[in-house]
């Protein structure tokens, strides 16, 4: 998934009653057991985020832009969107 595709999923297309990556991270930090698909989505998102940020390291403004997009994605996009990402 490209960052442009993530942008299309952000607030203007916001859906209610979704479980986000941010909420799953909070659940994990609180010591709650994650479901298998939640673990997979969290792992995939973290790996995807690392790859996108590493690719943007040479240009600081691009790094910050990518970081902001990924942060918003983790707060607004349902975690199931990250289950099928190929990294």
C-alpha cells in the first residue's frame, strides 16, 4: 500500500465504530491479550511504518510528512486495512 492510498482512507472517509491500530497498541500496552488478526495487523503496520520512514530519512521534510500520515492512519483507519499489506 502506498502512502497516497493511506491518505485516501483518512478523515474525510472516516468511519465510526472501527478498531484502529492506535487502539490495539493501547490494548497491548495495558497488558490485554490481542486477537490473532489484531497482532498480525499491528506487526504489519509497525513493519510498514519502519519501511516508509527509513525510505524518507534522507529528506527531513518527507520524513515528517510520512510520519504525520502514518500517525493519522494509526488513529483513524480500521486495523483490518493493514491485514493484507504486502511489505
